[in-house]
């Protein structure tokens, strides 16, 4: 199976079952839509941000068709301007390459530095799909198992309303 071996070991240890799908590299939502047609799951867009000081990092998970109002998020966080985190930061905190942003990368955040925001619209889905730390495969897991995984990582997370 494609992806980080440590991730699969953790999923097994947590008794998390998943559907596995291989596909060509998917760097954009448009690319992904072609391969998602057979997935029975919520489809997610994952964005990794840093605050203006560079001392706080956020993973934002939203329903794939929604547009993030970044200015609204900045106001709510009171962290100043948010910018996309650099490739170096992406590797440091999530252990992934650009185009492979996924909450499964939290297994590489040993300091529990990244805070996760999850679009409350995803609560409408029974299962969700994410890359296994590479963008050439996707795993579909139940929402309850996804929350079990997030709790296991020890990173803080919350559901919020992300406006269109």
C-alpha cells in the first residue's frame, strides 16, 4: 500500500478500518474529482496555514466545494494575517510534500504544534477520505474513526463554521 507505513501501523493499533484507493498524483481538487466519483464519503480539501509570526500553524479541513473566507478566519483567531505555510514547514510539522496535505500527517507532529479546524459541514458525512501522507492514494474512514484518530494524535482540534 502506498503511504507512510507508520500510519498504517497506527490505524491497525486503533482498530480503524479503511477503504484504500490508488490513483495518479492528485494535487488539486479538480484532479481529485475524477477519482472521487466512486468514493462513498465526504470529500475534503486540506489547507495548511501559519500565522504572521510563524509560531502557530493550522490545518484547515473543509468540504471540497466550499471556499474558505480566510479574512473571517483571521478575525476569529486574532493571530494577524494567515499565509500558506512553506514547503519546509509542511515537511517539518506534517511530514508531507506539497499536494499531500492531510490530517494523517499529524502523526509526524511530535510536539503537537498544529491546531486543526474542521468545517462543521463535514459532520453531515458518515465517512471521509484523506491521503495516507502521499497524494497517490486515498483512505476512506468513518467519521467516528477519524475523530478517534485525531484524539490519538494529541493535537487540538475543533469543528467550526467555515463560511463560503
